[in-house]
């Protein structure tokens, strides 16, 4: 949802900024721009991707040892050159980049227009830079104070960086609700929406908190203060992230790399938490709050997108194993519908990025009403992780492909460990079932590895179905969320309409859609409602639907009925989503590639949705 980068120091800023934009392109790719300071300000921006910006700048003067750059996911104003960031102030002496939404921008804009200002773009961001300059001129303040006073008038979310022609030796950055991190190098500073543009240069970073601003100098010390003018001592974190984790490492797309990383990422999610031999699960991050989960009258899971699907698996797990009633809520609905939240409720917020605005707002709402909030986030130090009482990081490593894959299986892994740990302490499952399940959890990375071997079969299948216009995905029980996630993956990256449905519910509507043109993916693994799913397959076949079945290794019954069969290793019913999701991820990936879609940057989507 917009990526921002800044640099100030002794080096040429442009190569650092453009590389940083490529790293952040997963956050938005409607338009891109850069402003450089080299005595005066130079600004280049264009509609399109970072590649288009690089072509625009190629051959032009890109000198300057400080600068700011932006890749946009449009909110206010269509994605075009004029609305691209950076935006100039009226005099052209200031330029700003912004990620977020200024909610009161129209009233601020009207006030500024009354005072004679005009605007060239439709963005909320241009209003902010006008306001900063207006304050600077009318109240005779320096840049730092003008930014501070302007931010006190702003309602909404922002991560901004301001560069000034008159202050060649500083950048001003600030944040509220949108992420911002500052890299502290040797005599140089880097600013970005997340650490990926920074770690190549330094692993020492400072995270700004909400309503904090930083005066980032060319030389000397970084200063941080609140927008209420309270000085803060910047705390420097040392990041462990490796450069290889944010590169494609020989894969044609991040998505394929991330799909293939799952045996490792699932293992990383369990590392130090599961000791199958000793029969121990220990989730250090929630240890002080586990009793609250055990005593919970109800668990509410809030999330969006793929994380919501992981939440649905969580519902089955907690109800099945720990016998706690669970409601899974779209964060965007939950926050606006006056939900009943009691002090004894536990809210689990699931988010890969830890920055999804609706999930964050749902967390804040539930926290204000006295619920205990547990986070399951991938990005360490993210806003949601910090807004919760306790939580478990998924440790899946950076996920860069816009369509979420390894984050999903890591989230489900954590939910499985949580549900099992609570169930065992609550006594809702027998010791033998607990042992059986944790040994099976321990075996999941190897089973996922084996499931990945269907890649070539899926590729061949994708060739057959690449021109389909619709897909139906069916599953029951634990496989229902898998069906939803399979359909979402296909929609997101191949733009084929797909619906996920509980298999039995099909006859209450979607069955009307079935004919020989309709591929139906059925997750028909052994156990659970297997026999019922077999009946559902027959219902589809009777109407000439084409069945692609995901079955347990060795299954003969479904093989005899389905048009295409993909076998996956057998596991416990409660753990099937971790394995059954793999072929569906591969199916969407290969179909999208064959259709010539941009898999890592699907149209209109952004990885991290930091606006409502
Ligand atoms: C966006 C992404 C999805 C993701 C969802 C929730 O829509 O495109 O892939 O599942 O946001 O994101 P989160 O970071 O909260 O898991």
C-alpha cells in the first residue's frame, strides 16, 4: 500500500532509492517517483511501475546525495503521472512522499484554497505538503516545526518523508498508522516502509512509533520526538534478516520461491516451540496469557484475506481440540458493527504484514473493550504485533509475492500449536491423542516437501485448464477453508473467477452453474467427511462437471470417478490444510504463468493494505 524510501549520506542517493523501490514494489505499483537534492530539488515521476521510472530517469541527471522515492497504490486520485509522488509544495522548495490516508484532507484543502492555494493533483498528500509550507511561511518556523504543527492538524494515517531545498542536510520523517523504519548506517541514514531496502547497507534500525517524527541528519545523531514535541531516545534494533531471504534465489517468481520454501518455513514456525520427542509445546510469546485462552468463554479471530482463511482453520482446531467456541470475523466488518465483546473474550488477530488497517483497528477496538488480544504476525515489530497483549510470530521469513502462500501455512501451524497446547492443558484431548497429533505436526514439513513433488502434474493440468473462465472449489470440514483459499489464490493471480464452497452447500446454489465447461476442484482427502464428499463428486459428475480431485495417496474410489487426480501424503484430518493447500497454490501459480499474468504483482492488489 505504497512503499517509501529515503536516503541521506555521502553516497549517490538515486541507485539506493531505485533499488529500494524495487524491493518495496510488492506494496504498490501504480506509479513511481523520486526527488533528489543536488543543490536544488529534482523530481522525476511517472505512471506505471518502478521499471518505468528507471527508464524515465535513465540518461537524465540523477545526482544528489539525499533523496526520497515512492511506489504508489492509488487511494485518492487515479494512478497517473500527476498523482504520483513525490509532491511539491507551492514554491517547489519542499517535496513529500506519503503512505496512508489523510482523512480530513478535503477540509484542509478547502481552507488552503480559500487562502489562494491551488493544487495540481487529486491527492491528499499534496494537501499536506502545502500545509507544511504554509505554516513555515506564516508562522516563520523551521521545517521541523512546520512538519510537527502540520501533523497535529492531520486526521488519518501517514508515513511521510519530507525533503527541502533549503535544508540539504536533513530529511524529516514521521509516522502514524503506516509503517516506517530508519536504517542507521556509518555516517548515513536510510528510511523505508520496511527493512528490505535497508538490510543490504545496515542491520541497525530504529522503528518510529505512532505520532513520532525523526529529524534525519546528513551527519550526526538521529533525533526522534513525538508530534507533541516530547524528545525520545531512539532505540536501535539489530535485525537478523538475511539478504537472500528477500531475493528470488534463482526462481522466476517470488511466489514460486515462497511456495517451495514451505517445508522450511513451517519448520521455522515450530522451531523452539515443539518438542515432539518430549511431548512438549511451548509458545514463549503467549505463556503469560495462555491461562486466559484456557479460561476463555469465546475466541474471536479477526483477519483479512488469506489470513482470514487461516483463521477459519483455527476455528475448526480450537473447537475440535480445545472445545472453545470460536467466531471468525472479517476485521473490516467486525470493527464497524458494534460487536459484543466481553472481558473474558480472547481475540486472536492474524496478519502476515501486521499492518492491515482493518485488522489493526479491530484489535484496538477489542482491546479498548477489555478483551485479551493475541497476535499471529509474520513481520516482527509490526503495528499489530505491538498493539496486542502477547503473540507468536510465524517466522516464515519475508513474504514478497503479493499472493500469500508460506504465511498461510505458517499461520495454520501456529494456530495448530496453540490449539493443541490449550487443549492439552485444558484436558479436552487425551494424552495419547495429543502425542499422536504432535508427532504428526512434526512430520508435516516432510509431507509438504512430498506434496511439492506434484509440481509437474499440476503444470500439465494447468495447461488443460488455463483458458477456463470459472472454477469451483469444494471441501468439507477442515478442507472447506482450503477450498476458499484455493479459489482466492486463483482469482488473485490469474483473474479467473473462482468460488470456494462447502461441498454440501453446493446443491443450494452453485450446482446450477455446473456443466462440462466448469472445472470443479474437490479436496477429497480420506477421513473426516470423505464419504460425503464422494457423494458430492457424484453430484457434480452427474451434471457433466469436470472434477480435479485432491486425494490421499493410494485412494482408488475417487480415482475411479474424477477426471484428474492429484495425490498428497496422508496426515491427520486436523492437519490436512497444511498439505492440501500446496497443490492448489501450485495450480493457481502455473495457470497464472501460462496466462501471461504478472504473478508477483497482480493487478489492483497490494501486499499490505494499510488503508480501510
Ligand atoms: C491483502 C493481500 C492478501 C492478504 C491480506 C491480509 O489483501 O493481498 O494476500 O491475505 O491483505 O494481509 P495480512 O498482512 O493482514 O495478512
